[in-house]
């Protein structure tokens, strides 16, 4: 019989050990406190639920990432959540059913059947915030600002942000009569900036619209890109011009709020195109080949749950933030050592100290007091003149 390494974990699945686990938990608490300060309410969604619910709306793109199992009670197929966003959309649309804006946030582990990229975790801790019930650019600006404040809280350095708007391409494609396979093939070519292929795919499109669609692949760069887009798309349908002006408005507000933040615009980069409906954004840092935080507008996501609502939000991986950030997340590992003793007064002294927030480690039966240092203690409880007193631990 072959020997099985019972300690071995699957690729991309990792355990988090101390003190890293303490740093991640501290970061989670601080970020959720930040969300609360902005008016966002915490929701906790199930790790597993019926597959058709997980893969509804925005979840369709998650099919290949989702582990599937059979529910032994109902015989129906279930999925282990690969993204919390569709679940929160269901909570807003079906469970809460509030009128007006609703701000919700979450933090929880997800599981990916396939990794986002090579050498990335398949068990990230997804952290995010969603704003439902408002279609104005002010909600997009709020969500983007909250994302940037989250990165600042973790002290992630050298942050750069990409901004785009899927409504620009979608409006041009609709005006050009593209749909289905033709729209998808042009979309794929734009992502690769394959100019010859783009020209071929737009050969039968009305010349003015074809020129605008081809221009999208070249409209990338700094703030000047938006001015170039205004010129190149001057004759575009109204819905395209409205999308562009929304992007300009958000970019200008961000420049005021975060003047040191490098902004990059790419009107041909359409991440999340299949479910996003408006502005899309992603944050990058040098040395990391993929975004570390991302989001965008996905209006009407709740339609499949019985209630279409405007929506915008962002998500990130908490473990990634902690690994990239420079924030001091855990206080020095110090504490008070107490000997093994059955004296009730010692127990009462230990309880009082713990109520005050002190870390107190009591020796186990047979454990020597020289274990105090290895337990991370710098002080000790000693009986002095009939009372238990905290004193420095001899080195």
C-alpha cells in the first residue's frame, strides 16, 4: 500500500500560521471598522449553496472557478462559493428588499477550482463593499475612494489605478449592429490590441462607427487620453458620450481627492465586460502581474433574484493586502506569566488582568517557569506581601 503524505495540501490551498494569522485577523477587523465608519453594514453569506443561485447574473463567469457537489438532502447540485459578490446581490435584492441606497460589506474565505493565475492562491479571503440603489457617479466615486482608503489602511505602497467604462464599447457595438459572436470576437481583439484583426472585424461597419471602434485600442494612457477620446468619439451616440463624461467626472474628482495617485485610462480594456455595465477599475502595484483590488458598476444584477437594482462595488484579497502592505498589524507579542497554582486568589488576579486586555499565560501542571520566555511573556505574577503583583520577568 502506497504511503500517503497526510500533511500534504492541494496546490493553491494553504494554511496560515502564527503570527501571520494574527496579522490577517487584525487587518480584517481594522478594515471592517473602516467600512462601518463609511456606513457599510456587514453581511455573512454561506460557503455553499445551490449552484443556480451562485452562478446567476454576475456569477455566470464563475462557472469554471466553482467547485460542485451534490447535496445529499435534496439531490440538487451545490457550489462552494468562488465569489461573494453575487451572494450579496441576492441579499440586497431578495432578502433585505430595502428602498433607496444600501451599503453592504463582507469578509470571508472563497474557494477557486482554478487559480486566477499561476502561483496564486485558490483559497483567498475576499474582502469587499457594495453600494446598491444609486445609479449616479457619486456612488462609483464613493466605492473607489473606499477601496483606496482600504489600501492606505494596509499601507500598500506604489499604488496605480486603471479606469475604464464598458458603456463606451457597448454603445458603439450596439450602434454598429454588432451582437453575439461578432461582438465577442471584436471584444477579444480589443483586449489583445490586435489592430489588423480589429480592422478586419469592423470592415463592414459604417465608416464613422468603424473608426471609433478602431480608436478604442489606441485610447490608452494618462489624463490626456480622455481629451483625445472626446475628440475621437465626438460623433458617437449619446449613450457613448454620456459614458465618457461619467468617466471624466470620476477621474476629475479622484484627482482632487488623491492628487498623488497615478491614473491610467484604457478604453479598450474591458475587464468584467460580461457583467459590468459602467465604470470599471483596478489597482496595480509594481512587481505583481495582476490587479490587487478591482471593481466596477454592474447595474440590474439583482434582476435574476426578482429585483433589479443599480450596483457598484469592489473586492480584494485580504491575504494579498497583508503581504504587500507595510502597516504594523500586530502589537509586540508580550504577556504575563503565571505559575501553575490552585490558589483561588491567583485565578482572580489572572481574570482581572485578562479583563483589562492583558495577555496572561498560565503554566500547565508540570511546566517549568523557564518556559515563560518561549511563551512570549515579559512579565510575571508573583505573590508579594499577600497579593499577586505583576513584576518584570528576569532575562
